[in-house]
């Protein structure tokens, strides 16, 4: 089955209220609709995702109340 970024983004959006309670301003990685890690920086989250799931097979999102309605891709290595 092909990876669908919208599935992970939907899971993130569903989990956002509970994530905000304890992890605001951290970064979270989702793969296969599952929260697989919390990180202090985007770079840590992105590197974890690349090392474990390969680029293009996960999302790394900042946990904040104002979540963009569009998904953007970026990676700083």
C-alpha cells in the first residue's frame, strides 16, 4: 500500500488537542497514522523520520494551536 501523507496529517490533527496539553511547541513525527516520536527541534524530528522511515514516508509537525491548513515539506540536513 502506498504512503498517503494526508492520513498522517489527519491523525496529527485529530491528536492535536491532547498534544497541546502536554507537548506544546515541540515537534512530533507521524508514520502510518501513529505518533512515533516527540522532539525539541524540527531538525531532530526530521532526522528521526529520515533515519527510520525514509524521506517522503512521514510527517514532522510543530505542536501549536494555529496549524496551517496546507502541508509543506522541508528538510534541513
